[in-house]
C-alpha cells in the first residue's frame, strides 16, 4: 500500500474513532459525577461502558498509527531492495516463512472479549428493566448475543490449545528466492507428538 493511501486510511480510522473517544469519555465522566445522585440508576454501568468505548477508540487510533508506521518501514525496505521481494519481510530475508497462528489467536481473543463484553450489557439492561408487554421473542433475541460470545470464546480457546500443542510453525526455505512455476524445497518446523514423528519417519 502506498504511503499516501496508508495516511488516508489512518486518518479515516482516526475520524472513525473520534466519536468513541469523545462520546465514551463524556459518558464516563458524567456517570462518574452522578454516583451519588439518586436520580441516576446504576451509574457504575455508565462508567464502565463509557470507559470501554473510550479505550476502544484509543485502540483504533493506535492501530491506525501502527499501520502507517509499518507502511513507511515497508516502503523504505522496498526502495532499498527493488526487485527483491524475498527481502521485504524479516522472516523471508532469513530464509523462512513464519506461520500466522500467534497473531490469529490474539485477534480472535480480542474480538471474542469485545463481543462478549458488549453483549453482556443488553442482557443486563433487559433484566434490570422488565416490562409487562415485552415481546415473547425478546429473551431469545437478547440471548443470541451472549451465545455468539460463548462460541467465539470457545473458538479462541481451541486456537490457544492448538498453539500450545503445535507451537509457532514455520517453513525453512531451501529454495530462495522462490520462483513461480519452479520447484520449492523447504523444511516445515512444527511441534508434533512422538508417535506422529515416528509415523512420518517411517513413511
């Protein structure tokens, strides 16, 4: 991605995050100042929600800044090594291609926790404000969000167990640079049980 496009993307992320930062911070401050006001019910919930939105906005801004920084670094490497894409990534320059299991586990956990935290609020307000004319399908609709959160947390746990079992995998390339249409040789480094290793040796 060119640097200009990266800057535009980072600016768009900052604009997208601005309502979360401003609105979340304002909501958290107002709720905190209303802790002793009897007119407000459950002000701590407002503090929690506002703080969460504020931190989410800050995280979006940080992600945008990090993306722009990585884009500038990649452009500098590409300009220093034109026509040599195998030198544009640190692991490729070392003759290996790292797996992305670790990054996938982190992103899965972040999304699962954000979804679970956000879905807990509708459930809380649903049971805190009962109404006699409530739609009979409303409980099922509200329960759908935490159920999705449970599925996401289960998936993140399975990903973590898989990472703990097999470790960080990578392929050590023997053919470098790799050319499209040509043979590629390499050794896959993965943590396997002893029986699996013996079976692969016998084959």
